[in-house]
C-alpha cells in the first residue's frame, strides 16, 4: 500500500494580496497602512496594520475575495468613520471575559455593514456573500457547541444567526439555565437593528453580558472575533510615571506602622564624582520583600550637608557631562540607525550586500564568449547600422514648422492658419546617444535550464551597446540561503560588465561566469541598481530585468511582489525606464503572467520560450536606442 505525506506547501496569491494592500491604502488614504493575514480580522493602530482573516482561505474564489475585501471595508470605511473608540475602551475596562468582548466586536460589525454599503454601494454584493458564508458557518457551530456542552459559545452563535437571519429565527434549547433567560436575551438583541451609535451597541451587549454573567455556565471556549484595544497612551502620560516608585508588587503584603522608626548612628560611605577612591562596600540587590511605609516618596525634605547622591545613566551614547545631551545623541543615533535599516524597504531589513568580483576569464570562458559573439554578430551589426543611420539623418534633416528661422517654401498656411509656422532650421550636430543601461539578471536556482540562453542575450546586449559606446552594466544577483540567519540575509551581486569598462574590447568575458545559485530578492536588487543609476549623468536611464518568476527569498514569498512593485514605481518616479523580460516555459500559467504584469505594468514583456529571448530583446534595444538619439 502506498502512503503519501502531504506538506503545507500553500502558495500566496501575491497579485490578490497586492490588490488588497492597494485597496486598503486607497480607502484609508494612508500609504503606510500594511495588510497582513491573521487568524482574526481587526485593525491595529500602531504600527498601522490591517489584518484580514484566514477564515476565508480554502473557500471558493468568489467567497474568498468577497470575505477579505469586506474585512477591509469594515475596518477602513466602518471602524474609522463610525466607531466610538472611547465607548469601546470604557467597555473593555469593565468586561474582561471573551464572550462580552467578542459579542461587542461582532455586533459593532453588523451595525457597520449597512453604513458601509450606503457609503459605497459597490460593496453590496460582497457583503451579501459574507453574510451567507458566515451565517452557514455559525449555524453549524451552534450545533457543534450545543453537543459539546459549550453553552456560552452556542449563545454567541445563536445571536449571530439571529442578527444575520433572512427568515424568522427560533431559539433552540441550549441549557436549562440559559433557556429561561432567552426571552430577555432575544428581546434585547433585536434592538441592534435600531442601533445608531457604538454606545447603543455597547448598551445592548452590556445587558446581555450581565444576564449571562449571573448564570452558572462555562466561559466561552472558542474565538470567533477580536476586539482591539484602541487606547493609545500619550508620550506625556508615559513620561509622567515616576521611575523611582516601585512598579511591581511585593511578594508579601506587610505594612509598617507610622510610629515604627529605627535610627542608626553608624556612618555609611558614599561615592560622588570628586572622590579619589571608593570607601566601604556598595551592595546591589533586588528588593522583592519588605514592609510598605507611609513615607511620601515624591515630596521634598530639608537637605543635610552629609547627603550625597549616586545617579546612573544608561544609554547608547558615549560618556557625556549632560544627561539631556547624552539622551539626545542616543535618540538621534537610534533614528539614523532605524532609517538606515529601512533604506532599501521594510521587507529588506537585514539584507546585506556582498559584491562578487569576477575571476580572470579562463580559456574555455573566452572561447564560449567568442562563439556567442560570432552567433549574435549579424544582429549587432544590423542594429548598429540602423542606429548610426538614424543619428546621421538627425544631423542633416532640417527642423520644420517653426515660428522663427529661415523662411520655407510652403507659404499657403499664411492664409489658412491663424498661427502659421512657416520657418525651418538646420539640425544641430547630434551628440552621441545620451543614455545608460543597467541589466539585472536573476541568478536564482530556477534559472538552471535557462542560463545559457540568458548569457547569449547578455552578449547581444553588451556587444550592441559597446559598439555604439553606450555605457552599461550587467549584474547577476542572488540570495545565499546556506549562510542565512535571522538578522542577516546575504545577497550576492556579480558585476560581469561594469560601467567604467563597458566600452572596452573583450570586456564581456565575465558574462560567462554568471551561474544559477539560490533565491532572488528582486526589490532589493532593483533599489541598489536605482542608487547606482542616480549617480549617472546621462539623460536617459534604462533598467532591464531578466527573470523567470516571482521574487522568492527568506520571509519574502508574500511581500516580495509588493516590495518589487514599489521599487519599480520608485525608479519610474525618478525618470528611469524599467522593463522586465519574463522568461517562461511551456507550462507558463496565466497567474504567473498576471503577477509579473502586476509588478511591472506595461513594462513586462513575455518570452514564452527562453530560446526566443534574443529575438525579443532586439526590438526592445532598437526602440530604446532610437528614443535616446
């Protein structure tokens, strides 16, 4: 008999996750709002994270999309606009049990649903699907919890079904003690349909919770919803806490009477800045037992000339004569350190650049390069001749339809046009192509069967630009998983052709040293390329990425798509043109194509077969070079 072990190898639909992130950011108008998957759906204030629930996984596509989008609608549209945080916080201070808090969370969501639909009528269908799915789920949970004896959970399920029922709801028998209170619970719960504010919802839930608290039933076992803590402690309030007062309780609860005073005539040594040497012994210990005294610790007393003080300041700054100045330096250094950590994006914290230097090319590598050079020579020669002709034509052809210059022969427009352009000028001598190119090559393990054709395309790329003396750089990138740690993510970059030698003869031999390695952190590699391109003085700047799939690296499977998309958008905002040549195969599925289009937009070009890569690259180079003349 054959046995199979099934592992949890579930992949994340990165395109849909990006869609959720964009939806949340657009509705909330907060670009820093992150969307994450979690067991329960709720909104976290600091840092700003919106969690959509795993509850919607492994359902039909329609139900999954509707459920996760409505999680966002409820938080971004509903909670942000109509939830009274003070009323929620006041309730949470009084009620600590799971039933009360979960019931308030779900009741408030039910109040917010019609408000969200009224504000955004396009959400109506999604909310209808949400109600159907969740009603079926809680109807099933009601039966399960009754049979298991989880009676408080059953009351929660019954209330949910009551609030979302499409037909009259009849309460089942749950527990003798609860059944007697059902008429009151039912009457109170139905008032939710008329609730207008969060305070109305709190009043309803409070009445139900108080009744259930008086009944001798087991506390709620399951967790269906989450009520986040909206309270934010102001910085001033945190600073107001007296660090000299004990914050943790003593192990004992003894109190000292006011008339118990013991005096010591023995002299104890102290230390201060002017002491040349320490006298006596200093003892450091943790006080976890003792007697509480009525002494007032935060009031002043009359000083004594024998008094001395020992203060210690702990921080990250060097020794300083002023505590405030020392703290300021430490805070400034922390801020700079944090900014440097997120310099290449939040998802790339810990990514470390390791520059690989190509070794001296071997005879075999030189021979391989010459073969590829000869193979691509006809295409290179054709491209070079076309570009040179275009440059020459631009030098000699006049510019027409100008307002000033030499008078042309076509004067009819003087009588037919309100603002005729009758003059022309000879073209100024055209400069060389004012552009720089950067080719990034995904050197992950999945490129194993594609690297030979990628090298051929890289040779075509290099020889064409070198013949036209256009500066360019070719770099392969990968992440090393063997030396990966929690804090350090080594990312290797092999620059086969650097900018400063790109025009030299036989500068491309190192292209043959590109090889498939391990993972690929595309967003990080793009940001490093952007930095280097920003330092270039050319007018036009082009970034081209060869890859065969989504970014894939440590803690990067889901966020990598969004991070790479953000890097692409950052490059385009800086005036750079970004292209992706996606190398597919026969099993290329539509989802992967859509993901690459999501990352690069119209700058994603598909090469269904790796052997077609040079043929796809040729027209792209031709267009970009023409645009740069």
